């Protein structure tokens, strides 16, 4: 019995095409869901930062708080564009740009690339909140962990 390698290769290529199509659908669904999640996250985080610092909120006054609110609302309106800008990059999605790197659950995870871009996208809110003094984006010293940061010294993300 002879093996027809051309047929086997063709069958595997067709199988790969179908898997890539499924992966693209999953990616598109993920981008829609991260946009929905981000709307809630931005609103919740803003509320937590403002209500968690009532003295500063009183000091900056209603006018500045209104300005802050408008900027946050504008950021939320820009979410479709931001999601596309930060997360619709071929290099983030293995099915769009295969790489030969080794991946594991703990180190060099595929999701780490996506998580990093989400953090940068959320940094857009950090910039706005820092304009009004609700968060800091620059450390005051070597071990200043109270900043809005992409990654602190312990490898923990966020503030």
C-alpha cells in the first residue's frame, strides 16, 4: 500500500485553514467583549478613584470634575478605535502571525502579549486621572508602589 503524501498534506492544510477561520471568529468575539468590559472597567475605576479621594474632588471643584467626566466619556466613546489600535495587531494573534517561540503556562505566555496591550490601553485612563491628581504615573522614589504603572517591582500590574 502506497501513501499519497500530497493528499495527506492537502488534507492537513485544509484542516489548518478551518482552524484559522475559527480562531479569527474567536479573536473578533474577544475584541467585542473586551470593549464591553473596558466600558465598565473605565467607569468603575474612575468612580473608585474619585470617590476614594473626596478631599481632592472637593479641592478641584465641580468645573474640573465635569471636565474629568467629559474626558472619561470621550475615552469610552473612543473605545472601538482604541481596541483596534492596541489589540488588533497581527503579532498578538498566533493565527495571524505564527511564531516559533516556546510557550508555557507560566512564562512567555501567548496571553502576556495581549495583557500588556490591554494594560497600555487602560493607561489612557491613567493619563486622564493623573491630569487631575487622582493617580500618579511617575514614581516618587525607587520603591514607590502607589503609582498607576504598567508593572511594578513585584511584577504586579496596575495601581
